[in-house]
C-alpha cells in the first residue's frame, strides 16, 4: 500500500472516532453559508443587508500538519425574488480533494417562502437542490495489495444527487431576527464503483446526512449585531456532532467570532466589510477568515485549518 493509502485509511478511521465520518465538506464560517447547510434557507446577505443577489467563493485548507490533507473549494451564486412571497434560486460548484480522492459537485437550488401568518415578518420555506457529483480516484497514488492497483491511471464515477430542506425565518425591520431549519443535503445512498487491476470492485457508498441549524441576530447599537448560531450534523453510523458559534459585528464594519465543535475543534473567525473603503454604492463586499485547531490527542498530527471566504452582494433588477 502506498503512502496516500495510509493517509486515507488514517483519515477514515479518525473520522469514525472523532470527526463523525462526514462525507460532505465542512466549513468554519458556516453562518455565511446558510444556503449550503439548508436549500430552504434565505441568503444572509438578504437578511442582514437587504441585497437580493450574491456571488461568493470559499477556499479551505484542512489539517495542514498532514501530507495530502483535504482541500475544499466552493463557488456560489444566488438571487432572491420578492413579491407576495419570496423565492430564491441559484447554483454552486464545489471540489473536495483528499489524497488520491477528488469529489466535484455541480448543483442548482430553488426555494420558496410563504408567509403563514399573512404578515411580512415570518417566512416558512421549502427548498430543493439537484445536481451531479463526480468521484475520481488517481490510480498512481493507490495500491491496495502488492501489484493490485486501480485499472488505468485514474477512474471516475458520476452520480446524481439531491437535497431537501425546510426553514423558518423571522425578520422584522427592527428588533431580533432568528432562523431555524432542518435538511437532508445528501439523500440517496448511491455508490461510486471503481475497478482494480485484479478485477476487484471498490465502492464508496454515499450515506444519508441530516443537518439542523439555527441562530438569532440581536441588534447592538446602530450598525452592530450579535449572532449566536448552532449547526447539528448527523451521518449514518456516526455520532451526532454539534458546532456552536458566537459572532459579533462592530460598528466599524469589522466582525469576530468564536466557536467550538463537539468533534473537539476550536473555531476563530474574523472579517471586514469593504464597501465604504472601496466606495461601493448599493453593494456589499465582505472578506472573512476562519481558523480551526483540533484539541484532541490527534491535534498535533492534524495541524491547523485555514479558510477564506469572499462574497459580493448587490441589488439587481
């Protein structure tokens, strides 16, 4: 077995012990990516800044103490349309690489929000994502038994994927806003199959995931706010994991956040709103940085995690 196979085996075993065997990418700044957690969610740029369009990119380097550690990229676009009710559509592209394994996903998303009380402040939403995912295994980096490598230099497997979600949002013009939702971002237990040179089959089974998330936004002063939030994750045959985060936005367009995950990760995030500095009109440019450190006995082996998030929101016709 080659070096990368040892790394993958270590990661998968560790995932069952401490990292919940999650197959989907994880993010430190998840409060910025509510629609990634739940397809029914309303984009935070609309809730906090009243911008109806947003484009963003996120890049994450995980476990820098390990060779061939995970690297995740996410690009997204969303548009909110408001009439008697509220609808959102958009799309996302992500790539997630761990050693010899690369996962690429392309998704479209649609959600529809109704006002069950007849007023403007409470919204109940349902959402759906649909797309394709591609698994790729590089045969040059894997050897399962002496002489038994993947057939060919690399193999790919293409699978459909769907996700569903429901969300409840309360957003008055003044006062406390809050949101809560539940979703199944990966609903089908399909398998990606690969063939070795010895004609054996290797399968990577996608297990069902369940997410629950919620948070509140408390106004602090004229332009600041305090936002506690939680992200609950469950994957089949793995314990429930929870992320807690508390973020403070200050009047000078700077924010900081602290968090903790029951997978024994400490989170730190900070960011700036660059609109005034760049003299942007009717637009919001935000740049955020996230940092993780694992305090388990494996922390020194895994190393640190770094994440950069950039989003640009504006009002379009």
